């Protein structure tokens, strides 16, 4: 398995990373051929609790979900760690737990708890020094230097773009591996971020979100290294579920949509049924 650090060193192309929230989604991402994936807090909150990304999940849910996802795949998983769920010591403990669970990195944001999805209203950020303590704790806690720390600032919404860039530059100085200025509103703002911060940068592509969707080529030209699509799988799965259930409710059968479903054998291949049948035979007398 290539480390995220090694993948980021390839300057010829950006790293496109889809978001996942469960083990089967992670296996699909790996099967399609992506080199890394992102455990989304938004998706974790929605699928575990049926609740919005509004500060409802904590470290227990995040670590438990990471453990399941990381066990299911052999490519790097970066985990959305929200604000770290407490103070610097909480972050220190969380990083160790996630590294032990098999994660390859975290996103750590500077919002005030309870946090919000980065594209929602009502966000607040903590003082820069308070976040720097958490960031330093995350850096100190990791035992493997290939475990990356992505420093995310939500200050664009609360203090303006220039202040958000200042925070990004400071977080890089503290030692963050990657900088993430969340929710710029225009291409011009994205270009300004790319030219102002000399570090690997994250572009967050949320369908219907605050930031314009751009191609990976254009984003790479602007200076972004990680192109994150955190909610595409969640949104597409939700759409498909609504379609099949509405058809079942309307007609009493799913026959009309059979061609839009994987079949029984295809799904069993995805979850590697043959491997476990072989293993089962190995232990039979």
C-alpha cells in the first residue's frame, strides 16, 4: 500500500479522493481503482444516526467506523476527525486511536464545538492559538510520519478569505502536512488560495455546496493537490434508494429497475464470497 505521503509527492497529477461512510462503500472505491479514500463525518452522522453533520458524532463513533472501514480495504483511509472532540489532549488520544485502527491521516478543523458541515450556516472558529495547540498535539501523537495531518480552517465564512489564508499559512508553519481552506465561494478565491499558500492544498467538491465544482485538471493548475468528493457516494446512494423504494411502493415490484441494480452474484463477488467459501472448506474435516 502506498502511503498518502508518497501519493502527494507525485506532482504530475492531483489525488482525487472520494468520501465513504461504511465498509461496503470503501470496498467499491478500492475496486474502482481509487488510490485513497476519505471517511466523511457528514456521512457517518447521517448513516449511523440519521442526523445532520451538526456535532452529533464523537470520537467513539469516528474511531469505530474507521476501524471497520480500514479493515475492509488495503488503500489509505483519511478520517474526518472534526475538531478533535475536545482539547489538545483529546486530539492526542484520538490520533493514536485512529492510527492504531489503520487510518493513514486525519482532517482536523478549527471550528468551535458543536461544529457544522463546512458548507452550512452558523459556523464559528476558535482562536488561532487554541487550534495550534490541537494541531501540535496531533503532530506529536502520530508514531508514523506518513500519517498525515490536514489542517482545515473554516475562517472564510467568519473572518473573510484573507484571514482564512493567514490561518492556513500559520498552520503550515506549525507543521501541518496539508492545508484546507474550506468553502471558498468563487474560482477567483480558489486561485488566490492556490497562489498564496505554498503547501499541498485541498479542494472540497460538494455537489450543491458553496464552492464551484471544477475539473481535477483545472484545480491542479490552481495549486490544489487533493481533490475531495466527500458526499458523492452518499448523495448517489440516497438517490438510488429513493428511486427503488418509490418504484416498489408504486408498483409492488422492483422489476422495472432491475437493469439499474447489481445482481446477486455481482454483489457476492464484491464482498469476496468465493474467498470465504474457500476458507470455510479449509477448516472442514
